[in-house]
C-alpha cells in the first residue's frame, strides 16, 4: 500500500503516524522517507522534524540529522528537538556544543525528563560525575515521578562503582514499577558487583522472561550461574546468547568455567548442544 500523500491535514497526520510506527518498529529508513515527505510539503512541521532527525540518528547519520535538527531547534525552542540535536552533536564529537544544547533544553518548562537524562549521561561519559548527579537530581526535583531519571541515576552510580547507592536507587524504582526491565538488569548488575550472585541470577532470569532475545542479559545470567558453580546451566545460558566472543571470555574468566587452548575449540564447544 502506498504511503499517504502529505498534502492535506488528514494525510499529514496519517503520514506522521505511519512514520512514528515505522520508527518504533525499527524501520528508520521508512520513517525517514515518510517524515521527509511531510517536511518537504511543510518545512516547519515540528513532529516531522523530530521524526526525521530521530530516524537519521538511528541510522548513524548524525551529520545529516544535524542539518534537520538545528534549524528546527532554533525555530521552535522545543526541548525534544534540542535533546536530539545534542545527541547528534555528541556523536560528531562536538561535546561542548552538545552540553550547551542540553542546558538550554533542561531550562525549558514544563520539564522534559529525557533532556536531564541525556545531560547526565553525557556528563557521566566525560567523567564529570558530580555534575551528572546534579543533573539527574535537578530533573527529579522537577519531575519526581519520572522513573527514567531514577534509572539513569542508578546506572550513573554503577558507572562510578558506587554499588550500594545504585542498588538502593534500582530498588526504589522496582518498588514503584516492578516490571521495569532496565531497573531489574541494573539491580542485578549491582548485586553481581557485591557478590550476590544468586539474587542477581533470579533477577536476570526474570528480565529474560520478558525479553528472551536480550543477548547481553543472557550472557550476564550465564556468568552468574558459573560463579555459583552451576556449570551446566551457565554454559547453556552462554550458548543461548549466541555471542561467541563474549561467551568465550565468560567461560575462560570464571573460576568455574573452562580453559580452552584455542579459540576455535571454544567456539566449537559453544555451538554444540548442551548435554
């Protein structure tokens, strides 16, 4: 079916909805085409600018995203567009410009929580941890129910190796939102770093029930099970992750793992069915 032609209000809405669905379903090329058609007919359409910039970023085309997002940000003063623009600038290595955009975005009201998350993440990535914590806390002061901010703060504490504070933050999130996948994984990682492998394994297994194709979590479960001395279950989890390189490292790095003289032998072992 041909996409709607964006030449009337209903057609514009349909095209933007189709672009949004395509983006959420992991089809950024389709989202790009649809959003670009809307922008060609209506260059000031803010939603189309957001979608086109997001689709270009998802495809690793930050330089092209920049040409779309910068004028949209200047026209609109929209914190979502400013946050996307900051992501593009960061990818292009223009860190200080990115931070300037994020400070602008976090100054908008009502507060846009994801702007504070991006600011905290970028500051944390630069090793500016105290500023990063301040960014998350400023966001929480304005939007205390924004779980994405609490999760981001928890991962920042993990990055700083403050496992106790990370654990406390993730527990707060899960008390309010028990099924939140990122908080389960974060709490499990904090537990691993504190040596609580059994509790961590339970959380990784719970997270995998919701997202069975999450290879990274399956690898972490496998490592936990190996640490617990559950070699057969751990090896099965590592096989299921279908990530030979990290799985080999997990097998050889665990005190309850295996030693292989050649990587090819380890890869063959991981391809074999459990038994």
